[in-house]
């Protein structure tokens, strides 16, 4: 019988060598795993930071697009007194924009962090009205209710200052810089923020955007000189005066209009007066209020008609007690009155003035008059014997009327229809 085979294990040197090899493999794998995790964390941090910076720029850009104009010289511009209430120490205004609603500027500025919630070295703040869920301003005309709100933190305060385009005015630092063109209608914005890495020094991510204001105030067109005549030429319209070239029946309807004492303030009443000058009898006038039945009458040939828009006294508001009236034609005391009235005919385009303070638009009144097919239609569908008059009564025309958000040309809307007898 043979003796059993002897069982042998690994020797100590063999075990040590195997352990060293295993340790090396595990170490290499561990370093690789750490490198992958670090790279992933860095990439995620960069993406999150890029998203934060881009969103903050998009927020500012959206508000700029809705603004009426931008302040070119922010450093020297007068700041509202309410802006200084609660202002962080060392705050430096960078961008000032003027909303269409209200005349007080919204201000974006750079300051150091004031608490542990918002990380430094710098934070971009916004001072302006709050915004509701529909994107509308809250207390747009009450700057005392506005607050200083942080927009984005971890803004770096080192780096090279970007160069503004030639002729533009730059305000700010390399952290947050705005460049505004000479007309205050275009801005180039720069920001740079820190990206915190899991290992190694932080990185700096820079973002920029170019954005323009998009005011919706239309240029006041010259009063129409279209004949406005039907095929048998029963009337014509020149510089807001209707002349009847044949005997005619006329129907006049004050479609509506809206004027308020400030944003969301009390309504100020309006109406219209029709003024007839007859060829062989005394002139006549008749006042029509919004909501009144359609005014109708017959007139002989060679009669002329003008229509006056009236802004009436309202003792319940603080907007003054002066009655304003603007004729559809020129008058002796205001040669610019034509700019207060627009005459429209079939095929004309509805003016695109932004209504003041959330009031009803010109389009809505023209839809009520059934001369527009819908909210997306801007071409008037009138008969050849119809004329529409639009009036601005709350703001007097001057060289800066386009900078006044209350100049909206929908204070009184009048529609006239003229038919042969």
C-alpha cells in the first residue's frame, strides 16, 4: 500500500507577492474610481453652475426685452431715494432699466454677501417690483414696496474686464458688467461665476448675452388723407375732417375707451362730441357717451363733420380737474392735435401701442366694433363707407411721447358709418 500524497500550500514569499500584486491592482482601481467620480462631480458642478448663470442672464435679458429703455450712464444717473433703503454695504449698480409701466427704474447691482446663505465673494442683486405668476409686475408704481433680492451668488471678483463695443458705455467689473449702446436700446451683459471642484482649485465660468429692448409703442401715423369714398363718392376725409359730397345718412358709435388715474387707479370718464357745420344753417354739436345708443341723422351735401374726444373731470381722483379735448382736425390752440387722433379706413393696420397699466388694447375695442376678425388679426375689415377714429386724451403729444407709457391711443374709440340717402 502506497503512502498518501503530501499536501502542500503557498509559501510565505508567494503569499506576500500575491498580496502585493492584489494591493497594486486594488489601488489602481481605486485611483481610477476616484478620478472618475471627481471628473463626474466636476462636470456636474460645471453644468449646474453654467445653468445657474445662464438662467440668471436669461432672467435679466427677459426684463430688458420688456423695458422701455436702458440707462446709459448708470454710474452718474440719479437713483431713486427708495433704492437706498436696505441697500447692502458696498453695493455698485451695474444695470438700470425703465419698465413700460411706471417711471422708476429697476436696478441690478453687485455687492458682497451679507450672510451665510448666499456665498461670495460677490452676489448679483435686483431691486424692483415683484413679479406674479403671469409675469406681471406687482406694485410697479410703488417703489417703497420694492425689495433687494439676491439673483445669483458665487460671483468671482477676479479676472479680466471685458471690452465694450466702440461707442458703448460700460458699467461694472469683470464679475458683472453691462455695456449699453448710445440710444439705450441694446445691452451686452457679462458675468463670471466660480465652479467649486471636489478636488483641486475652483474654476471660473464666464457667460455673456446681448439683448435689445423691444418697446411696442407704435409710431403715430400721419392722419390719413385717404378719400374714404364709396363708389358714388358720398364723402371724403382729409386731415380728420369728413366732407359729405352728397346727401347722406350717418351713424356714429362710441365703441369705448379706457383712461385711469395711474396704474389700476380710478377710471376717468370720457366721451365724444360730433360737430356738424352745415352749408346753409347754424352748426350743431351732439355729445355721445360710451354705451349710448348709436347716434344717427341725415345731413345735406357739403356738410362737414369733425369728432372731438373729451377727457372729463373726476373729483374722486388726484389726476387734476382739467377737461381735455382733442379735435379730429387741427384747432387753433394745439397744432399738434393731429398726433392725438388717428383716422383709419378699410385695409389699414391697427396701431400696436402697448396699453397703459394693463388696460384694454386698441385691438380689443376694434374687435368690439367688429372691424377685426380676431386677436391675431391687425388689418381692419371695414366697409368703404366706414371710418374709425382713435384718440389719446391722457397724455399730450410732444417730442417725447413715445417715452411715456400712458400714450396708448385707446382712450376713446369712435366708429362712423356713412350711407347715401
